[in-house]
């Protein structure tokens, strides 16, 4: 079962997000879960948003307890809010609930996403219109709404002594940076996330609201489980990365922590690959 690392929260000096409130969409599994757990160890109050508290598919054996429950049992602050990121009212309600409980919104992680083209990997001329439309509604529209309503809240808040009012972290993919055959819908949606991020960073710079995007390589999550369940396919995917092997959700969570911390004080509009060298080729 996923648990918080007590040593990571041993002293206030190690808690880089102490007293900050973070909302994370898609927090029930995969990257969202890993980010939520890491943020909690660094002192953040974490609002876990998803369609359901416990994911239907688990990669790690034992990950059957809701993310917010794991945080609460480890002494952290957390709650679950049901949210459909495609729906404007649902996202607004999510932000409102976070502010109602914790007073403000400091960090917004727009992580929720789908990959309907796995494992079929259909070429463009065989891709159903519905696959494209559904993928864009979650992966692109969902990020737009998350940025929009997080920004509306952050702009109203008093800045920290640094002048910063908030941190928005979006999650794209290496498929949003380079081509990946058989994933026209997914790649288009993730490419749009990269461009949404750059534009939002410019729009919100006057209020010193950071907006950056993570671009993970192939990572051990439920999204690619149909591929990694086949040993030969997993080996082939791993060989595509210069560091060899696949990434772990915790690898992405570490980068998400950096982008939400004071260490990223001069970073906005950046697309950060966390991919074992995949996009360097």
C-alpha cells in the first residue's frame, strides 16, 4: 500500500509546501496519487479530485485505499472532492470547496487525463471521431478549465512575501513534444496542454502566478498497463529511453514538487520533460 514517508516530514525545514493548499485532479491513481502523497509529506493540505476516491485499475499491489485516506492516516490534511474536469461547474465547485475548507488555493495540478488509444494505437485514418472528441474534452478542455478557475481564485488572494500568488502545474506527455504514431488524439491533446501552459504563463505573469507543464515519458501507470502487462512490450518501451526502463510515478512527483516550490521562483511557461532522456534523441 502507498504510504507517506515519515522521514520526508520529519521537520518543518523539510516541508517545502508547509501551510499551502494544493488541488490535484486525477488524484486517485498514477501520477496524481504520487504527487498528492509527496505534496502531503512536504506540509501541503491536499484536495484530491477525481471521479471516484479509489481507482478501478491499480498498478501497485495494495493501492486500494483512497489517496486522501492514506494522507489522513499519516497525519496530513486532505479531503476528496468528486470532480469531472470536463464540466465547468464541477471544476468551479472543486475550487470553491478547497477554499471553503483551507482558506485559499496555492497550487493547482491539472493532472487528470485519459489515453483511449492504448493499446490499439490506431493510425489517424482509423481513429473514430468519438475517440478524438472525448480525449480532447478531458485532456485539453479539462486543463483549460482548471487553469481558468484556479487563476480566478489566485488573482484575488494576497501574495506571499515573494510576490507569488500561486502555482499551476499541468501534466502533458512526451507525446505533446514529439510525434508518437497511433496516438493522434492523445498527442493532439497533450500538445495543446503545452501551448495552454505557455499562454497561461503569459496571461498570469502580472500577478506572479506560475504556470508550468510536466512532460513525462513512459511511466508505470494504469494508462499504459495494457502495454506493460506484456513483458516483451515493456522491455521494448524501456529500451526506447536512454536511461533504460520505465519511469515511476514518484519520478514525476519529484518534479511536480520542484515546480510548486520556492526553488522554481524564476520558472514559468516551461515544458519540463521527465522522461529518462526520451526527447533528447
